[in-house]
C-alpha cells in the first residue's frame, strides 16, 4: 500500500488538432505534494482551471518538442502566472530554442515577468534532468520529425515502515526511529539488539511512469522503460493507417500495444488521437490495443490514473 500519491491527470488527449471536446496534449503529474506539468498545449491553463488544479503550485514544466500541439499554451500560462503575481522561480525543460521563443514573445510587448524562468535545455535521451529526495526524471529519445523527448519519472526507494509495537514497547526516541527507517538496527535499553528486518516492514516497490509522445514505432528505448508501472504511448492512428503512421513518425494502436508488451510494462495509456476519429470510434481504438496488450486504457480529459 502506497502512502505517497503518484498520479497522472489527462488534460488533453487529442493529436495535432483539437476537436470540439478533445484538447491537445498536456498532462499533470502529481507525486507526493509536488505537481509537474508535462507538455502545455493550447488551452492547458483553462483545463487546469476546470479541474481545479492550483497552477501556481507548478514549479517544473516539461516540454517534449516544439510542435504546436505540445507547447502553444505555454505563453498564455506564463502570462497568467505573471498576472497572478508569481514570485517563485519556474523551471522549464525542453529542447533548445524555448528561451528565444519566450523572450521574443514577451520582449515585443515589453513585459518583464514577476518571476524568473529558468530554461533547461535537453540535449539527449537518457539524461537525468531533475532530481530531488523522492523523484528522478530522465529523458527518453523519441523517433520524430524534429527533436522530441519522452520523460521517465522514477520514484526513489521509499523508507522502511517501522512496526508500531516496537516503538511502544521500547519507547524508541524519534532520532532512532529515523535511523531505523533508513535501515539501522536498534539496541534496547536492556542491551538486546533487534535487527532491522525484525523492526520494520519493507516498503512497496518504487514506481515508474514513462511518457512517450510523439514518436514513430521504435524499440530503441525499450530497455529504458522496461517494467514501468505505467506507460503513456501515443497512438495517433488505428492499424488501418500504419503506413501513414510510419511516414509521419507517429504510432498506431497496435504499435503502442506491441511496445508495451515488449517492454513488459504493467499498464498502458494511449492517446494523441487523430482528429479524424470521433469519440464513438475510440472503443475500436481500445479494442485494437487490448487485443495485443490487455491492460490498456484510453486517455480522456479529466481522467486520473494511478501510476502504480
Ligand atoms: Zn503531437
Ligand atoms: Zn509532434
């Protein structure tokens, strides 16, 4: 049982173009009490308002690539944060070029934001771009028409859980409890040594979330995402358009599911649906993927998925 929430909220499930009820790509990742924004398409800030997501609590934004359906909501969101008087610095991670885009945009209207923006440029896949006490985030190289990256969110090992009966029985002080949670044994006032295995229960396994969009079918990052608890993989087209998918460097339902199977992930979420499909056709989408990888789910605006 996990005490720390690790969840994805889908803000947009559509491919290159929005439809009347599907937004283009953006997701909110919550780990513990931290919020991370993955991609920021047009309308993302409106989606966050609708879903009552506190946008000022976002301190890190990850942009996969510079196709409009993945980042055109960013200037608007940054402007709103300025209007709300944000003072905390904001970190943005993206392929090179964003600093120039944003500085040009705000420079023309002579706007100096109330907060500082730190532009972190992604140069390659497999690089660690963010790390804190409980989470590490790595880049994944996508196969796409311009430099594009996925993101792998790795939870760090959780602390061991101390058995309450020992804390009560020996009245173990707080500083010792912290050491025991980190793996230490404990010597009772009477001189008896209790091993860490006896005193504690192992924590649940670390969880991993892989976000992979946009990409043509490739097995080049299979090793990196192997065994992930949840994989989000784009599926722009159904199987009938497999040639078009490979030409455009996008994936089909069957390809996303095949990769999920090969990488032995536990759960697959598909999205980035072509605007040619209306919502009633998405059940066929799901069925095509499930025929290959049964534990598949459809991305849908407002849907929250637990990573583990
Ligand atoms: Zn896209
Ligand atoms: Zn793209």
